[in-house]
C-alpha cells in the first residue's frame, strides 16, 4: 500500500512538472512571437517613417499601401484629376491647403476646347447651377472701331461653346463631385515637403488642419498646387516671368455691347478684358505692364482707373466701370508665364499652373490643364501597378511629349498676342498691332483660323506660325502698296524682324522639336511597362 502511495505521489509530481514545462513552453512561445511582431512593426516603421509625432505628442501610423496616388492641391487641375483617377479605380488622397470656396479674379473663362475636354472627363455638369454664362466668341475694340470674332462651332454639338463663371463656384462643384467617389479622400492640410529616398519621391509630409504633422505615402505623387507652388523646384527648373499684373473689378447690372462674348480693348498701354461671370456681373481685367501697380490703399489705383482707363472703356460700360471703382472692391493679380521645363523624377509628376503657365490674356490655362489630364489618364489607364517608380517615370516621359502640340500652341499664342496687343512707341510695333486688328477684322478664314487656335478647337502649332506671319506679311503689304518708298520698305522690314523677335523666343522656350515634330521624339512611342 505504501509502495502504491509512493507511485501515486511520484506520478502526481511528474504530472505537475510536465504541466509546468508545457505552460513554460507556451509562455516562451508567446513572448517570442510577440517580440517578432514588435520587431517587424519597428522595421516597417523605420523603413517607411510611418509613425509621426505631432506637437501634442500624439502618434499616427499611416497604413502602407492604402493609397495609389497623392494629389497636392484641389484647384481646377487637382480636383478634376482626383475625380478622373478616382473614376478609373485608383485610390486617391487629395491634400488641399484651404477647402473653402476660392475667391480669384482669374480662371473664370473656359474656352470651347476646354469644355470639350471637360465633357471627355465627365465633369461638364459641374458648370450647372453656378450661373455660368455661355461665350460664343470675342469682340475686339481699337480706336473706336470694333470687330466681332465668333468661335467656329458649326461642326460641334449645339451645347459646345465657351463658358464663363465664378472660379470658386466651379472649383467647389468639382471638389464635391470628386468627394462622392468612395476611393477619393479629400483632406485639408498644408504640404510642407516631398518625401524623397534615393532620388525617388515616396510621398509628402503635411500638416493637418489641427496642426498634426503627417507623412503620407503613395507610389505616385502629383503636384498641382498652382502658380504659387512651393514644391515645383524639386521637380522642374522654373523660369517664371511676370510681364504684367491684372487689376480686377466686377461691373454689376450692365449689358455688354456684344452679349455672350468676351471683349478685348486694345487700350494704351495694354489690353483690357471684359466678360460675363454671372447673369448680373461682368468681370473687368485691366492689364498693367510690369510688376508694380498703383497703390490701392492711398487712392492712386482709383485715380489711375478713372483717368487713364475709363476713357478707353466702351461707352456702354463707362458708368458701370466708374461705379465699380467707387465701390472699392479692387483686386490685383500678377500675370505669370513659365515654360514647361520638367526634371523627370521617379514617384512624382507636376501638373497645372505648378508645371506650366502662360499669360492669361487668352484664357487658355484651364484648357491646357484639362487636356493634360486627359493625356495622363490615358497613359495611366493600362497600368495596374504603379509601384516600380523608375519604370513608371521612364514611361511617363511620354506625357511631356504628347501634351506639347496642344499646350505649346496655346502658350505661344498667349505670349505672342500679349506682346502684339500692347501699345509701343516703336512705329514697327504700332504697325504690327494695327495689322493684327485689321487682319482679324477681315473675317472668314482670317478670323476663323486664329480664333480656332485661341479657343483650343484647332491646337496646331504650324497653323499658328502661318497665321502669325500672315499678319506680319499683311502689315508689310499695307505699308508698301501701292507705291513703296524706302522709308516704308524699311519700316516693313523692321515689322517682320519684330514679329520674328516676338514669336521665335517663345517657340524656342517651348521646344521646337517637341512642338512641331513630336513623333520624332523617342518618348512619344514609349509603351506601357508589363506588370
């Protein structure tokens, strides 16, 4: 019995020892697994810098792989791009400095070519319910004479025309439409910098509305932060020129001489633009050459507008113009031009005014931006995986070539027309200005050709150059016929020389080969990478 008791006690002790070692094994295994997971998380955090600390000590961890594309800026270009890529199934994170309705004096006139691109992107309904006005062409004024230039819209659907509107209302509609897509995240925040690793952009560092600093990651970052971009220097070599400033007014409860038309007054010293932005408001933009404008605060601006500008305004609008000046809501905006000069960077791309600007005289900015978005959408469409940054960067070099004919035509026309339309003490420049007005006044092919270029309906660089020099030759003909004199022949030669001096530097900045012979650029034929 005693022996039996010893066996029972020994078995019980052995069972306890076995249970102890089993429990100890489970504890060791649990701790080992927990440490492995902790180390793995630490490695991921170190690799991607995903854990961020804000001023109040809060931590936030970004989920790796949750975003396909980050878009910096939600203006016209950023909002339209967000909707377009979201509709394509991409997971898009848009970061915009201020999501309240913008209040700007430019970006209010969309040319018919831009409206066609808006239709192609499925965004034309964003012009509904904002009191947008249809625009069918231009009225050109000079020295008491005027010429009506209509858009050549005969071949298009009856809905196709230009549109003019409040810029902020249009942008808000596009933001709202983009935000309806479940895979588009629209967030208010200020992007501080691009996150780079070995020359590849991995994402952005930004500060949220609440002041928390976050690092967001995506395979592709598209910078659309506008003309005041603080990120473009990392992605291009900017050569920004500021030839003039716009002084903006709103004329209320007045009728334009040519309803549903933009009005361009070839004033002294530079053009004045007028176009409707609602059923009761007309935008007036007075161009002031140079970077300095009369002071608004001390009354110099009001005096300048009343004494130097008002007498050149069409008589039907004089009283409304004076009333707008007296009301005092005078705004100014520098006019910037910047040729596209990209530095292809893996993981990032520039778009909109951050990438390319032209003088806003012809209202071509939104048309160029929307056309660029169509090109980019079509290039990205066959790609399922965006994670190989170097291959994607090489492929997207074709974007810079494919966009050139449209963008360079509108850019060159804007720069050339502004220089021609400005008054000058040089007699040859005066003759060129008069020749341009008279050439456009001829109607038919002489007006349809240039207006189709300006409107984005026929963006052909060669057609632009031919019409530009046709104006110059027309000006020379007016000088030397019917009886040339040595003085007039010399003036004609100076006119041709001046015309060349206007357009050739702009073409050189745009790139002769890309502008006229894009098919000879190897990137034009770049095929999508195989996923």
